[in-house]
C-alpha cells in the first residue's frame, strides 16, 4: 500500500487520528464525495499519493491533513 510509512495517515490503535476538527471534516468530506460518486476513491487516492510524496518530510513536522485537503481541492478542480 502506497500510504504506508511516512505517507500513512496519523493513526493510534488502528484508528485515524485528528488533531483539529477541520481535519476530521475534510477527511469525512472526501469519503462522502467518493461514496456519492462525485469522484472515485482511487482517483482521489492517486492524487493524495502524489501530493504527499512531493512534500514528504525531511525530519520536520508533517502536516498530513493539509496535504490531504490540497489533494481533495485538486481532485474537485479537475472534475469534468
């Protein structure tokens, strides 16, 4: 899975972890939009992988959900 290691979402005890309410909201929006057919999860996931890989941490703090939001915005902008 390409979202392992440094590209994995923040997890604790097998559950996704959010540090702020907006993070959970953007995560939920992405899942809801994919579930309703606005885009496929695989298309979003591919954009997320590119977004995360292009900004992989070099030892500093890694803002996973900022990149997640950017990938969602890009996915929505690129809809036909």
